């Protein structure tokens, strides 16, 4: 019997919980147009996990990467939720992400 | 070259993303088509629990991780069935007029058949008047297609 799978499952649950928090925070302070950055970060984590020899560290990086990729797809919906009044709306101007001209040309992904 | 790579993380990432995605889509569909959310929620809890019990005895590290990760997301989907029901009741998620439970929410006036998230952010809060008008807009969105 091994508890390692359950530990990874619980880590995933904690990371998803953390994902909800950072999605709300990033959208509130920076805006949904920053969505490519967590997406790229998640993909980088997953790529890095391929080169980590230890399967445990690789698993943790992979889970974190998967959560960041999902989080990037939540930013657009979170912006709409705030506009609808379901979450606190930040009326202050938000900083433009680097590469905003290209980002605006791509439809933000959502599940 | 590929033999030297460590694929454990890749499979965990896939289980995490697929678990979240399938839950996202599956819970909405299941809640919209179930006359009572309790039986499907109990089935999801049972499937999630079974996957986690299997992970305890899984023959490999990857299989143990993937089954537990997916199992935990399925258990969470069971919880989400009740949260989704509340979203529909409050008009935060579209109601299915063909589901008697949802029809009752629509009759009570708190629910809507419009997918309110199916719009691009405008950068300004939606006014009460705009929201009301938007909720009454004839349905031409994916939510309608999914639930009818």
C-alpha cells in the first residue's frame, strides 16, 4: 500500500484552492488580459517537469503547471463575474501586460 | 532521448487539467439534466472514493498519482453539483427549462436561461438595467444548445 498517490491528490486540491485565490487577485489588480502569462508559466512548469529526474518533484511541478494552465483560462470569466457584480469590481486603471497588442488579437481561452 | 525524460509530471499535469475540465463541463451538464442532484452527487463521491482507494494499491507511482488526482477532482465535482444548483437558482448559470427542478426556479423568477458568462469583458460594471435586458435577450448561445 502506498500513500504517495493520495498525497499528490491532496496537493492538487490545495493547488486548485490556491488557483481560485490567485485568479481573483490577478484579475482584480492586473486584469484578465494578463492571461498568457500564467499559461506560459504553467507550460514552462510542465516542460521543466520532464527534465527533473526525481519523479516526486516532477509530479509536483506537473500539478502546479496544470493548475496554472487552468487558471489562465479562468481569468476572462472572472473579469465577467466582477463586471456582473458577483465579485468585487476594481474600477482603478489596470496595468497593460507586455505584448498587449498581440494579446488583444487572440480570444482569451475559457473552459 | 525520450527515454531520459521524466514523464511523471506530464501525466500529473494532464490528470489535473483533464480532471478540472471534465468537472467543469460535466457538472454543468449533469446538474442541468438531473431532476434531483443528490443521486449523481453520491455516484460522483463513490467514483472518486473508489479511484482513491485504487491509488493506494496502484502498481506504479504514475498510476497512483493520476488516479488519486482524478479521484479527488471527481469527489469535488460531487460537491460542485450542489454549488451549481445554487448558481442556477441565483441566475448565475443558465437554467434548463426542460428540467422540472430548473423550471420551478424559472417560475420563481430568480433563474435565467441566459449564459451570462458568454460575453467578453467590457471593463465596466454591468448596470442593473443592462443585466435585466441581457437576461431577456433571445437565446442564441451555446448554453441554450447544451441544455435543450
